């Protein structure tokens, strides 16, 4: 879509026009910075590989930002850890009363300190089922779905 002249590369002008078409409000200097960062061979255009690399990088940054937002949602006191009390409070907010929180924390808490740090939280979220074992998942909380609600509302 961005490659208006079908040359196989994207120029700065094509990038500006394409971003404008999709409603982007980036300033021209920001678009230039984006182009410069993605143009690895410094030839003034983005080829397919450069475009894909930049897109993958931005997607990874966005996912990390969403993980941080979700972690911060649970870490109400900003301590850098999610405690059982904080999980209980979040569950109440979602109307989830019949949750086996102790069991959930045991599965996520890799260093067994009774709380969840960001690394443990991120590892849990990157696993296929939200990181919570099947026995905990059955008839309890689908953590990823709950976090999807949080991520969508906070960004």
C-alpha cells in the first residue's frame, strides 16, 4: 500500500502519504526519523526487508509496552511486584470471586517468594495459555482474556 509507484521500495514521500492516508498524525520530522532508522543501507528508500525488519521491531516494542501496562495495572502500589492481595483486588474488579489465587501464584512465581515480579509476569504472558497450568485454568480465570480487557482500555 505504501509503495505507490510499485517500484519495490518506499520513499520518504510515499511513507508520508501512506501514513497520512491511514490517519497518522506524526510530524514530518518524526516520519523522517522513522525512515532514517529503518533505512539500514542508507540509500534513502526502504526495501521490503528493511520495511519488515522495522515493522517487526515496532511490533515487539508495542507488545512489551502492553506487558508493562498490564503489569502496572496489577502492581497498584508500584512496588515492582504483584502480590496476592493485588491479584485478589483485580479479580474483584472483574467480578471473579471463585479464583484459586494461591495456586495461580505458585505456578507463576518461579523464585517462590510469594509475589510475581515483571520477569515472571512476562514469562507467564508469553506462554501459550497465559502461563497458567491447565488445572488452574479449568473453571477459573483466563488471565490473558482479562489482561486483553486491561490492555485495550489503557492504551
